[in-house]
C-alpha cells in the first residue's frame, strides 16, 4: 500500500505548459505517473506532446479537468504571485489532493489558502516549497527523482527535499511505501503528524523515518503524537545542530529564536518519545537498518 498517492491516482498539472511544469511533467510521466491533463486558461483546448508518444490535453480550469478526466490529484507549478489563486481554484473544484511545489509563496497567501481548505474540507494540501511525494512503483507527484529507490516497507516524511533524496538513497535496498516531502515554510498543509498517522495506519509500512529541522515546534508536537499514538518504530534526524541563532537557514521556517526551535531541544523531545535520533543522515539510516534487520529476523 501507500499513503495519499497510489497506482490509481490520476494527476493534473497546474502550470504544466511553463518551463518547470513541462520538465517535471516529462519526468513524472517517465516514472509511470498517470498524468491526465494540464491546466492553463490561456491554452485551453490545446494539447502537449511528450516523449514516448504521450499527448496530454490542456484544460481551462481544474473543475473542467476533473470532469473530463476523473483527476484526483493536482501538482502546482504556478509562479508565486499566482499560486494562491491556483490552489483556491483546486479547492473550489473539490480535488482531494493538491501538491504545491512552488517556492517563494508569501506566508500570508499560504495561510489563507490553507485556512480556506480547512473551511471547505475534503482537500489535502502538501507543501508549498516541497518536492512532493512518491509511492515508488505506483505514482510520483512532484520533483522527487523516481530512480533513487523502489517500493518497500519504510515510510519517510521530511521537511527537506535534498534530505528526502539522500535518505531514499541510503535505504534504497529496503525501499519505501511512500516518501513525503512536506516542505519547510513556516506555514504548510500536511504535517509530520498527518504523515505519521497515515503510516501508522498503513499495513504495508513497517517503520518510519522522520526528518525535521530547526525552527518552530513541529518536531516536538510530532514527538508527543508518536508517544501516544504510534506503535511502529520511528527513527529521526533534525537538521541544523550548527546553525547560528537568529539567522534563517535554507527554508523560511528554519530559524532559531532564543532557546526555542533548536535541534537539541527537538532531539531531546523525540528521544523522550522513544525515537532513535541520528547525528547525521547516514547515522539515521544506519539506525533504520538495525530496526529493519530486527524486524526481518522476527519469525512469524
């Protein structure tokens, strides 16, 4: 199984005809994703040819694309000034999953479209400023390279795109049920906790890797959730142990203010919840290898 995305997912791409949209739609198609349409009001009624004789129609809006194709996932590559309107349109259309890849969306815009999705109900947002998610061998919605790792029984949730890729590579021989890059902006849709809950409920996920970073209290809240609700083994990594105080590091949300949001505090909270925390990504992968080896050795 997988979480949020599977072999039956039908994906549309908002902003498909732009340079980033074209590039990554090509990559998603190559990885087996069922791309059933693009959305661009100025190019409605046209179609775009991709390698391997694949032709994808372009629709004027999300509602039209859903009605014509049965799409249930949208991937957003719309530039920051127009991203909020694109996400609101997808929410209004009632699409179940919106994956917002766009970087640089104003936090006010994100807060508004996330609050709007909450008020409407029914649409899950992943991102923004994220690599998306992949269920290897089934579907890939976003920019995660599909050839890093195949299907398996490890679940991965990460704030960082590059650390998502590294962890998938480190554990490629075990494979993944799903890997979800939730993004590192101060306001995001789907959280660590949302993914932890989904992985806990997924019978084909045996263990979970959680990657966090400095700033905010998402990892501390995830630790409390794990302690009370997650019975599967979890290993963690927190990026930013050497980050200077008061300086934004990489993601807009990665900033330490005073004693709050430090990597040490997050590590302490996770370890108190029974999560083994690695000092580096490679050490974190080694901890997961130990867990998977012990699970494999259990006689059923």
